[in-house]
C-alpha cells in the first residue's frame, strides 16, 4: 500500500497565503484571487509528489530547504517522507533570509 503524497502548511505559510489572498482581492478582485489560490494549490500538490523539483536553497544541520517559484511568489519547503512541509510563501522581491529565519 502506498502512502499518499501531501503537503503540510506551517502556521506562517498559512498567514502568508491569507495575506496573498487579501492583497490580490484588494488589487485585482475576488475572482482573480480564487484563480491564483487554485493555481497555487495545484503547485503545492505537484511539489508534494515531486519534492526534488524545486531548487536547493539553504542547508540546515539535518535537512535541505528548497524553493520553488509560482508566478510572483516563492514557496519554501522541506521534503518529508510523505510529501512536503511548506515553511513560507513569500513575495518574489522580499528578503527571503530575513523572513525564513
């Protein structure tokens, strides 16, 4: 029996996604926010099945942090035995190290 690949969102990544949704609603409307959220969810699902698809970003003592671009955001994650753990979802122009540590 195979384990289902999945993604788990950290508390901070949930806050990031909420902020992204609110920003898109304010700037582009509810429908565009829904489209972006659906696309982002598909990318998270893809990463859960293909955890090594992203680029290596930062090595810690026990694991490698990966990054993966989705339109104007960067997804930071660790591969797990059953998928990926999403650490943050940050705007492409942000200081990543400042927000990850």
